[in-house]
């Protein structure tokens, strides 16, 4: 009965729309009506372009209020988030069949116009990418202006090399306005090694001229105790980033909990698969929200190496392929640190020398 009433209401509305133009023809000239209609169409097109990928989930065919609520509870609050999800994830979150999940994802991709595009169009889109200063000019120069948004930047090195210092410095500088090298936003800090120190943030905030109390309020810290806890916090971070002004997500460190829980070669495959899934979530987080993702990584020593540096990062090829930028940090003389750009899709290898002082990172 409800469906019949809806259909009748729609038919009545159509009938009214068909009758109304005939009545208005006498009062309005056809040319004026055509110009107004074209202006309205342009406004509608502009609105559609702005809202692309951000519409309601119920706009997708086959998604009702109940299914939409399940998807939102599972972290899929926008059409674009559904379009970039795996079929298994949608099946689990919405409790629907794989065939229906595949159809929903396909429709979401069509609404978001996802597919092949020309490289010149992509170049225009990349103009929206921001750069976050590290506080050191030489370090920024190594990264062609700072750490990129829509990318994962990994820093690995031995203890005391400055990985966590860089993390806390970024959590402060991200609050600076763009004309001073910041992104004018807030930071999320997932702490797995109990390295975050608010007292250190106060020192760094004073060093860049930010009110320490305000700086602390704009850094949101969560302590992770297991790898599952760490992955869950990353999924929650995705929701927080969409609903707030967060422009930086830090995981310090990325691999320590995985390394502690998965011991021995027998667990290596399971660990790498889980780590790969975690990195996939971080990539989506960076790409869909135009924010910086900074992760630190532990290292291991290879004593059987007779030549070269025996220090190697944890995570193997999975992490090596996933990180957009890889930076090797090491200690030098007189309290200096050396940052070496090991891998980048568009920048040459190089090194930068900086100091970690009371005020933070300096040249």
C-alpha cells in the first residue's frame, strides 16, 4: 500500500509539472525562460561536481536505510569510501551477498567517475597536494618542500636517530598556516611504543611561535597495545579525519607490535598479510582526505654482511613497496642527524643534515 501511495504521489507531481508550463507561457517570454533554465542547470551541474563522491549512500541502487546505517557503522560514510572498498569488506560491513556488494561498488565508482583519466588532468589534480615542513630547511629541500599529502612517508633508523622527534615536530608544524609551511590543521598520533611526550611538544610549540596550550589541544593521541588495537585505531582515524580538520596522521611505530606478536618464520606470512592490510587502510586515509601520513619503523641488523650498512628496516618488501617515501635516519657527530632519502617516486636520492635541539628540528 505504501508503494502504491508513493507512485500515485509521483504521478500527481508529474501531472502538475506538465500543466504548470502551459499556464506560465502567457506571462513569460520563451527566451527569458530558456535563459533562466540554463542558469539553473549550470548551478545544478556545479553542485553535482562539488558533491561528487560525497552524496548519501542511499543514492546507490540497492542500498536502503538499514544497509546504509550498517555501512556507516562500518566506517563507509561516503560514496567514495564505498567505491574504494574491497568486495569482502562491503560484504562483511553491510551483511549482503558478494554479488550485491560488487554491484554497489560498481555503481559507486560510476557516481565518482572513477576510471582512466588523462595525465594532464591528473597533473591538475596534484596541484591540490600540500607540503608540510619538518622545521629544517635542508630536510625540506631533500623532500622538495616538505612531506607530501596523499602519501605515506616512512622514517626508519636505530634508537635515538630522531624518528619520534620528527613525529612530534610534524604534529606541531601541521598547525602552522600554509604560508609558514604548515597545513593549518590538527594531528592524530597513534603511539605504540609510549614515545609521545606532551612536555616535548610544549618546547617545540614555543620554538615555532605557537601557544603551547593550543598546540596540545590540536594533537589527539591514542595508545595502542596490540596490532589489532592499532589497526582498529587507524580505521577510527579515517572517520575522525573526515569529520574534522585533521591533516596529519602519525603511527609511531608501525611495526613494533607486529614484530612482538608474530615471532618466528612460521608466522611471517600471516604478519605480512596483516601489515599489508594495515598499510592499505593508511593509503586510503591519505589519498581520500588529502592528509599526510607519517610512520616510523624499527630496524634489524644483519651481522653476516661484510660490506655496506648492515642496518635494514623491518617489514620486508610489503612495507618497502607500500611506503611512498622512505627516509633513513642515523646519528652523526656533534648531535647532528642525517636523513637519507632512500626511495621516492619522483625525487632523486640525497641526504640532509639537521639538529634536534630544545626548540625542535633545526639546521
